[in-house]
C-alpha cells in the first residue's frame, strides 16, 4: 500500500528559484550551443537534396536563433518569427512590430522585413540565400500558405520535412535540463505554498489562480500551460478547466500544472485527498501509483543498462498493463508520457503508437498514467524524469511527494 | 493640445464585473444563436458545391458548437475540437481526454472519438455524414494533414475555403457585444486599480503581473493576450514583453492589455507619463491622439450616415495621414485597427491592405495608431469602438481616459 505523506510539504523543502546568474549562464549556453544545433540541421540537407529549411514553429526559431514569442503570440505575429536557414545563412522574418526585438534576440541572424503576405517576399527571400529546393515544415505550414509559396516562386521546389528539429530537440543539452529542473522546483514550491489553503468550500478556480500566482511570482517566466485544478467528478476530465466547483471533503483534488523557466517547461500532476479518502478513490490511487512505478522502473533499468534500451511503447505498456490487469484499461485513454522542453508536449512519446526506436538520451519526459471514472472521480500521477544512459541513471525532477497526501483537515 | 486628466481614475469609475446572471444569459444567447450561425454557414454550401465543412480553428468550434478550448490548448489537444458540419449534422471530434467536456459543452453535436491520426477516421467520418465534397479551412489545416486526408479518402474532394466563418463572426450579435463591453470594463477597472502603484523603480514585469492579477480576479475568465508593459525605450517595441526594466521619471509607460469575459476579448493600449512628460514624448502623444481622433471621426460619420459607408482602408488612411503629415509615417508600421471578439485579431481590419467593402455592422474593432522611435520612446493609444450603422452610432467601449495622464508623482 502506498504510504501516506506524514506532513504537508513546505516550500523550503524544494530548490530555490533561479537567480540572475542562472539566467545569464543559460543565455550564454544557448548562444554557445546554437552553432551545433544549426550544424545538426544542415547535416540533413544533403540527404534530402535541399539547400535551405523554412520553419514556422515558435519553438524552432527560439532554439535555432534566440528570437522568442510568448505562447500564443504567433497567432497575432503574422509571419514574424518564421525563418529560413541555408548552408551559410540564418534569416529571421520580422514585421515592423518585431524588428528591434528580433535584432536583439537573434544577433546571429539576418533580420528580413515581412508583412502578412509572405508570397510577396518569398521569391527574393529564397533567391537571397541561393535556394532552389527548400525543406518546409509541412506539418505546420498551412495548405493555403504552401500553395502561395509555390505560386510565388514556381522554380523553387518545396519539400515537406517533418520531425527534424523535433528529433534534435528530444536530446537535451545540460543547460536545457537545468532549466527543466528549475521549472520543476518552481512548481513544487508553488504547490507546497498553497496546500495549507485547501479547505472545503474553496473553488477550483481560486486554487488554480493561487497556484499560478505562486509560480509566476516564484521564478517562472510564465506558465507552461493553464493550470488544471479539478475536484471530485471534475477530475474525470483529463483536460478540464477549473470551474466554480467547490472542494468537498471526501473527494479527490487533482492539479495538473507546470512552470516555464527561461523558456523551458515543467509538467506535474498530483491528485490529493480532501479529508479521509474514500475506499474507491484510494484503491484507484494505488493502481495508478503502481502503474507509474512500473513504467519508471522499466525506464530506470534501461537507463542503468540493466535491460535492453527501452522504447516509448515499452514505457507505455509497463504502466498500461498494471491498469489493465486491475480491470481499468478502458479508463486510461491517453498515453503514458511525453517529452518536454521548449514545448510542453514534444518527443519522445510514451504511448501505444510511439516510436519503436530506443528512447533518446539524455532526455526528459513525463510518466503520467491515470484512471478516469465518468461523473465519479479521476486520479492521475505525473512526474518528469531525466533519462540518461550515459550517466546510467534515471532521476525524478519533480520532487513534490507523490504518496497519498490528505489536505483540508 | 490634448487635455490632461485632472485626477487618477478609480476602479469605481467603470462598470462592475459581470455576475452569474450575465453568464447564464450569455450562455442562453449563444445556444439560441447557434442555429442561425449554422444556417449562415450552410447557406454557402451550394454556391461552392460542397456538402460539408471541416474546420479546425478553436474560435469556430466554440462559435458553432459551444465546445471550447483554452488559449493554446489546441496545441496539445490533438484533433479534439475539430469539427465537421454537413447539411443536417454537426460532429465534434474529441479524444478520450475531451469526450465528457465536448458532450457537456456541445449538446447539439454528435461527439466522435478521435486520435492523433485523423486520417484513420476520416473515411468513416465523411461517409457518416454522406459528404463527397468537403470545404476545408485551408489556411489552418497543415499541408501535411491535407495530404493525409486526401490519401485516406481519395474519392472525397477537399475544397479550400477561407474567411467564411471569419466573415460571419465580424458582424456581432447583441450578446457578443455585451461580452466585449464587459471585457473592456474589466480592463478599465484593472488599470484604474494599479495606477497608484506606478512609482519610479517598479519594474515592467511587476506592473504587468499586477494588472493581470486585477483582471483575473476582477471578472475575467482569462487574459485576451499577454500583458505588454513597456517603459521608456522599450515602448518602441510594439509587441515587446515586460522585462526587469524599471519605471523612470520622465519616461512613457505603455500598457497594451485585454481581458476575456465568457470567451470574448477586449484590447486597449494606454501610454502614460511617469512624472513630467518630456516635450518630445508629449509632442508624439499629441500626434497619435490626433491620428486616432481622425480615424474615429471618420468611422463615426460613416456609422451616423453622414458620409458614404467607410471601409477599413479609409479608417486606416485617416489616422495614417495625420502621422505622415507630422513626418512620422515611417515610424507607424502596423495597421490602424482590427476586429475583436472570440479572437483578439479578427475581421474587420483597418489597414492599407484591408477590404474595400464597407465595414460590417454592427461590429467592434480597435483604433490604435502609434509612433515608435527606435531606442528612444513609443506611443500608442488604442480603444475599441462599436460601429453600428443601424443604430447610427459609434461608441467607445474602452472607457479609461485617453488624455495625457501623469502617474508616479
């Protein structure tokens, strides 16, 4: 049986927020790492016969050039932040609103003026870098824009490419791992700061806002994603939003949340018990905890070299088998885990359809099985782990206890 | 010369936040309006020879069905929230994480299970509604997904459609206008709540967070977008993010921010003066204020029927001419305004490339000229206006004063 946490955690149990020296060091690390990141991308050009890469994912322009948009800002940024990389040039597009910012954040890039009409500058843009065959992020460039680019420069061939930078980003640099670790600590501290405020009658929305506030005044640049705070039957909604529902004694209280620190994200789920747990909720918690443990033990053995290198399907299956064996397989509809970094969901994936290649290393991913009983209750336990086959270790980066924790009493 | 606001505004100067009765009324209004919204969409089918519409914009699924995702949630929601509308059916896709939520929020829709692999369900999905020629949001569906759908059901023709629902959404229903008005009031009150806290030495980031907090605890479901708080030379970045820069006497302080109320957004920019304005900043402010006034007067005359119906190019030109005449044309790089509603930027546009058709009515848009002097200063004044040719009126929905306002003294 899962042990019960003997006391409520305190913020001081967890690492302190990053300071200015950390931020400066990470900025330097990024700058130092960019030539290698670009080199990895360019190394793929010849095999595909392309001479440039056109990208639009905000994570990619940040990773390769330093230019960064806030979450969702790409929706209003037009073509600003889109980029073209040739064998020897890095071009970042910026309209008048973003010109100064792009110049400051991406000193290694040439900043080219753009408007909402990308087709109008496309021929000069590709000619400027001497490209005739351009790899394009076809999973993200819209059907319409693809057609506009083709029409604007019919002699320039567009080649859909997918997963290149995503694949590179799955393997983490030390300074990337430091930031994910720091983001985990910000989240740990934030939850520890609010657990004493959980009382019957407080609403999901109040708690979600309190948790957000603690992260954002406690070292986070931003949230990794909107805080989920779901109680009782709401916890059966794996992606529900906090409502005016009040916390009640005898129900679960699920928090799924993460911080962003210097661009890198954390992600953690804790399902707490408000007052004495019901037998049903406790039984489900035990199964989910056992499922998470099974998956973590499998990937830990793989990291240590005690078994053949694991892939994401095996990491998923280990957790899923436990839930299926307990008769709840149909109530665990999502995958067991996902990579995390500049994006909340990235490679590697732990799921039934994940790659059968061995997990990359070093990498960071979530392990987050759950069981959801419609209109009744839900339990998910999610931690981030650092998987490192060179260091032969698996390390849990989210440090808030995951044993049964009773609050609100 | 622009007058100086005689005293700092108080939160109580503005309308109170919406209550539960308002929220209930708006939910009812949406439900009542959906048949007409669907009918407008379906009325376009025959002219294009399509028998169904496949959409992926989160605003669209909310507008037509009620299913709503938080900002950015579509990035992790896979295909959940994508929808197919035929002549007599509304289908919303939801994976296991979203199934319950979709059922509750979109009672008029059939909820179909999906995975990340849309191609695998596409043939059955289109067959299920009897579609052979499907209009697809080609400006948003990726090049790759378009290809997957084509391949999955080669006998189903995909027809790119653009701007249909966007065009319908530009004309606002009364309950939509009420919500934008309420979102404006939440933002007005929030700024009024923090103006006394602006003192030399406080940072952009601290003020941005304080303003956000006031909105989110003062009636907003969420922010319309991340708060911009930019001081001194930072104000020359029209889309800059708040930094650790401290507010200084003798500099401008620009806030660009908005609230979301029941899904609808506001957007407002105020450029305040910290202590005695410099002659340069004041001169620029005067020009921007005159430019905004010129645009607003033009569209007001159009709304009243005192001149031919204005289009978005004319609305833009009126402001631009003032700035150009003052010799600052090159420092006003963006458009004069944009529609707003379920999205922060939507139709109609007020810009040099806007539609030459008359503005829709009733509609709500921003009027937000600006002048940005690199590394020196920036001024933008942005209000939302309700444009209604039937009521023959133009009404400013953002009520926080826009005259010169000195703070921090």
